[in-house]
C-alpha cells in the first residue's frame, strides 16, 4: 500500500506540472508609467538585467530603469547619423544597436559613448533582427542579397562582426524577405534558432548550431504572396513549443492566416482551433513561467492575450504598439510610436 500511495502522489504531481496555470483566467494590464518619446518610433528593446535598453527612429536610443521608472535618451545626430534602428541586442556588459538600411551601421555602447563596430553599404542591404546567444556569440539577420539571407556574426562579444559568405546562408525565393517590425523575426532557445519570413513565401528556417548551418523546416499556414504579407514575429517557449504571428499590414483587420502554432520544434504548424483571433500582429511573446500556455501579442488594434497556447485570443488593451518585452511574469513593457509603456499584469 505504501508504494501505491507514493506512485499515486507522483502521478498527481506530474499531472499538476502539465496543467494550465492560466485556465479560466483573464489577464488585465495596468499602466505603471508612460514614457513619452516625441517624433520617435521604437521597435526594438532588450533586457539588461531587469532594466531595458532600446533604439528607434531618428538615430535615438535610450535606457529605462524599471525599478525607479526613469528614462534616459540620446541620439547620434552629433556624428551625422540619421539611421532608423530596429534591431538591438545585449551581453552582460554591452548594448548593441543595428540600423536597417544603406548604409547599415552597427554600434556598441562603450563607457566613452557609442562606437561603430560594423558598416555595410549596398543598395539592397536591410537588417531586421539580432541577438546574443552568449556573451561572445552574437548574430544578426537581414533581407536577402543576390537571393541569400544576410547573416552577421561575432565571436568575441561584438568587438568585430563578420558577414557570412553567400554559400553559408539560406536561399530565399524571389520576393521573400524578413520583416523588421519588432526585432522578433528570429527566436532562440539555447543554441537552437528559428527565423520566419514573409512576402512571396512565408517559411521557417532552423539552426541547431548557433546559425552556422540552416535548414528549411516548413511553409507556414499564413497569408502570403504579397510584399505586405507573411510572418512578422516568432517566439518559442522551449525546444518544442512555438508560435508565429503576422498577416497583412495593408489589410490589418483580415483575421485569416495571422497565427501559426507548433508543438514539435517547428517541423509542423497548425492554425488556431478557434476563430477568436486577431488581425495583423507585429510581435508575440510567451509570458514567463506560464508553461507555454500564456502569450501576449501586439496587433494593429491593440494588445491581445491567449491563455491556451494561442488557440484563442482576447483583446485586453486598445492601444497599438510595435514590440513587447517581459521583465518578469508580472511586468511587461511595450514600445510604439512616440511612447514606451510599462505595464503590470494582474
């Protein structure tokens, strides 16, 4: 009997571990503070411990102390930089920001100021997202040039960056590209990485070795075929559980083909099991410590919440934002046009 009791307890504990902690719950957002940024659009943020660094349009960058709820901003106009920054990343010691178009400029934050560490000039150059896998290895991805994805890497903490050769990067279809909407067209779990595309095709590319080699995993069940359509954002909760959002930014109210869900690491994708979805969405993030059940998405008409792994969605805020970032499971920050908002989840 004693062994039967122990086994029963283990089974019950196992069942609790797989249960949905958000089942039957609705998350609400309370504004903690709005940070106003006149004439600046911010589409890229990154955590620095529990604080946030960001970069945006008009060569602007900044830092938000989430504990003191203060903001500090600056720009690079004093060195004649007029770039739009839509990709950022960070190590434990440094913050990096990458501009989108010709000439592409990549800056590293040093104690003496922003230092340019990479420059690329080409009529078709356009970078979309970046991240660091550890304090030494970083990667940035961009639209194709001569039919191949643009990939930058660093192996020394961002001191120097190198562009991968033409043969080392995935081949894109004509009219296929990546969207620089929220610095989230690339997701990673450990050394595993996923990239999503849009335009003429909307696909998922995967690497299990920090981006040295890539393979196509799947064509996504999203609306695609036009330059304004496809996947805009991807996130993975673990090696298996992932979600993609997108749609058509020229037809933002259209709700078909805006979400795809995977449970096998991106090999296969399905559409939501309900019709409770949003239209075009620019960014999606899992809520930390939610066991992969709870998500937030930034859509054209507000912020949406899902409590069932992306099968159904509820609009919980009417304001439009470009990018989302979680400080912890109770605190989220959202960036958009002329403002960044710190939220409390309850």
